[in-house]
C-alpha cells in the first residue's frame, strides 16, 4: 500500500499578479503613460520575486520532506491496517466454506478461494459480474434471483452435481450481502445411510412382527387363564411395535422425496372420515364437533393428508380426558388460503416443549404417550406431510386448558367447488 504524498501547494497568487502587472505595464507603455508603466514594472518585479521565493520554499519542502509525528503515526497505522487486511484475506482463503461479497445490485465485489472451487468463480473474470446471472444454469441462480431469503439445503454445486451444497445469504452494512456456501456432501451421504438403515430395519421387522401378532391372536386367554394377563400384554406390545414400524416406514417414504401424487382432495369426505375415526377412538368419552366453514377442497395427496390430519385428531382424543371437547375446523383465512384446525380441551403442553414436538420420538410425557398407544412419531409425520404441501403447522397450547394444532395452506393448494381438476 502506498503512503500518502506530502501536499502540493497551489500556484502562488503572486505569480498571477506579476503576469497581470506585466501586461498592464506593457499596455501603459504602448499608451504613452511612461510613469505608470515604470510603476507597474516595479510592482511586477516585486511580485515575480515573491512568486520565486514561494517556489523555492515548495521545492525546499519537497526535497527535504521531514515527516512530523502525526505523519509517522499515520504511516504506522496504515502499515498495521495493511498487515491486518492481508491476514484477514489469508484467513478467508484458508476456510473451506465459500464466501462471496456482493454489493447492493448483486455484483461480486470479492470472493475467497473456496468460492472458486465450490461455485466455479474465476479470480479475474468474475469480479463485478452479477452473481445470479453468472450462476444462471445452476439451482443457485434462480435462488439468488428471488432474493435468497431462505437458506438452501442439499443443492448440486455448479458444474459438479456430485458435490452437494448448503447455502445462505447474510445481509450486512448498507445493502451489502455475503453469500456463504458449504460442501455438505458427507453429511448428505450419512443422512442417506441413516434413512436407508431405518427403512431397511423397519421393513425387515414387519414380517416377523406380523407372524408373532398372528400367533398371539390364535392364543385364547380363556383356555389358559393363568396366562391371560401375559397374553393381553403381549398383544398390546406387539400392536405397538407394529404401529412404530408402520410409522417409521411412512416417514422413510416421506423422506425419499418421491414426487407427490397430487389430486383433488375432497375435504367434505375427508372431514367426515376424520370425525368417524375420532368417534371410534373416543368411544363416547368426548364431544366431537365438526365445523366445515368452506366448500373449498385441497390439491395434494389424499393419503398423506389423511395420515397427517388423523394423527392430529388421534392426539386430541388421546390427550384429552373424558368429558372434554374436540373440535375439527376447516375454514378460509384472510390471506386467501385455508386452514385445518384440531382444537381440544385436554391436558395442554407447557410452552418450553412446543418447539421440539415435531422431532422424532419427542414426548412431553412418555408414560402418557405409551399408555395411550403413542409412538412419538405422529407429529413428525404431520410436519413432513405438510412440508410436502408447502403448508405450516402452528401449535398453541395452555397446560390444563387445551391445545390447538392448525395446518395452513396457501391459495395455490386450494380447489374451489367450481374449479375442475386439470
Ligand atoms: P405420540 O405418539 O407420543 O402422541 P406425537 O408425535 O404425535 O407422538 O406427539 C408428540 C408429543 O406431543 C406427545 O407425546 C404429547 O406429549 C404431545 N402432544 C401431541 N398432541 C397433543 C395434544 N393434542 N395435547 C397434548 N399433548 C399433545
């Protein structure tokens, strides 16, 4: 980095005055004013002298520029800053995550070495290019174009589909943004191994469990009264295991990102089925209320949506004591979408548990979940199904008063009565 030069002095006023006086003196002589001309020539000579002295001073200053304390401090600080900048650049270049600094218009101001490797940016050509245009061909292009508000997970790296990336945009300063991208290929491979393992184990357990269950059904407790309680318990537990296996298989199917089998989902029929299921599960212990406030249908997978909604209904029945009320509501929302809500007057959930409820096997009370035949996978299935339908789960709950689980759907997921399925 260059040090600032000592300041240059402007051309002295005396030089300009000397030129003006000289011209005036010449004009005076031409006009025959000898005295005036002599006076002006004298003044001109003084001005030239002053200008000369000034020039001499500047030259002397320039030649012998002796830095004062302030200048030395400035020079030291500049050197320190330059070293820090160098160290920062080296540090940024040594990290494995790609970092690209963008200005307010999305142009590349700077990027580190990893950005060259992961995003294919070239050091000289790609400075000041608009990044969304440069990466147009990859998944990152449209994402950048749309504002990159939400982080991206598991997308192929530009020109290297085997490399999987996670990417996020961090705004900072005045309209500047930092794109961060990370190679998550190893993580995705591990995730795949986990998914395959769960799917395979669940699949392998299914057949032996069906056989055990079948034999248990053949055993008549009345024929062996001394074993009646044992047989009863074995039946309950084998049913529970079968349900866990079915839920795990369902989750595995949802995770494989298979395309959604989309169709018109008749909400009238689905709500009627859910009500019937709630009545069967409740066995008369609760008041079940259905409020269908709109004729609008959904567009999605009937099978998956039925599974998600019936998990919510079954939870409401299982976590509401006898005498409670369960209400199913299907209604339009102010933003043009629609919402399915299951309300109950049950035990409720303390606020500190709400954020983790959709994790696999997360339970507020394991004993209550087990007693009521829960697997701890229901809300996880709900979350996956809703994600596949671009819908969100919203939970409100108050211990001792009850809970409300709502699934909100955007207008693009709605089918109105007059609308035919294309
Ligand atoms: P489970 O099979 O244990 O019910 P879920 O994933 O469906 O598993 O639910 C996770 C946990 O959330 C449950 O164990 C329960 O503690 C809590 N929960 C879910 N729904 C309700 C509800 N309507 N009222 C109270 N607690 C609930």
